[in-house]
C-alpha cells in the first residue's frame, strides 16, 4: 500500500503542476495527519485511508476555481471526489475503501460530519497547516481548538506551535 500512496502523491504533484503552494499544503497536511495517526494508534487501514485522503484532500480546488471561480470549501467538496475516483481507479482497491477516501475528501470542510478518527485527524491536520498559512490570530486559534480538536496529539501540536493551552 505504501507504493500506492507514493504514486498518488506523485500524481497529485503532477496534477497541481506549478501550483507549488497547493502541493506544499497537501504535503504538510499529509505529514501532520500521519504523525497524529501514528501517535493516536489508529489501525493500519485508517492510516492508509488518511495517507491517501490527506494527499488528495484539496484536489478539487482546480476544478472549483475553473467551474465556480472560487476555491471555497463547499466547491472543493463537490469537485474532489470524482477526481479522487479517477486517481484511484487504476489500483486494485476495495470499493468501500475508495468511498471512504471520497467521503473524507468530499466532507473535509463539513465539520459536523466527522464520524471517525480518520476524519477527525484529517480536520486537525488541515487546521494545523491552515492556521499558519492563513495567519490566524490567537482568538481564532482558541476557537478552532475548542470547536474541532479532540486528539491529544493534535492539541499538543496546537500548544507547541501556537501557544494554545490544552486545558481550555
């Protein structure tokens, strides 16, 4: 499965081409997601799901900008899953697993749909990167922590990187 992740990562880079900002964003989210997953002791299947979903989580942006002239999360969620299916169809993967990856990509900005540790970790990893990239202030970070962070590792990263107190 590791080769699948590496191939998909390469395909993501080729897909985004010279859009290095988006490539770097995906790679940072991937790094945080896998580290959180390992420290939170997720299953091998969830780890693999997270690896692929984190690399592809924003894959719908190009099509969203083309169709809607917007990179808004709701458009990414619409446009991402068909692209994910296209990326994954060449691999011999269980349909149920592919649909889980598509669900994560197609809902990663819909926080009330969080239904498992893989989804939770993807959201936390994306926020860890977005906080920096969007230059969020202390109040915004605290609000995000209170609303969306649940894993010990994710909260530890918030504390270490952004000075957010884990206690509340």
